[in-house]
């Protein structure tokens, strides 16, 4: 059985086609900007290995080795 939505209840169902389109575009743009910001942060902390930083792969490996983590532990994880 189909339920019909009155015009005054449209805001509950996502609005009209144009409104939901712009809302979805805005949300996707916001998520894209947040992911890009996080990526820049991780890049400048050195996670990707191009920039020296506290998260450089070599430093992470040395820290894990100092804690007693071996390659077998890493493969099991």
C-alpha cells in the first residue's frame, strides 16, 4: 500500500528534487573536504614517507621493533 506525503510533510522525506539534490551535493562536498584535510594532515606528519615527520614509516617500524613486535606479529595483524 502506497503512502502519500502531503506538501507540508515534504521536508521530512528529503524535500523536493532540487532541495535533496543540493543537500546531497553539499554533504558530498563537505565529506570530500574533510577527507582531503585529513589526508593533508597525515601527509605533513610523514605517514606517506615523502616528508620527514613523526609518522614516517621508518620511525613507526623502529618504534614497533622497540616494543617487541616482529614481522610475524605484523602479518598476523
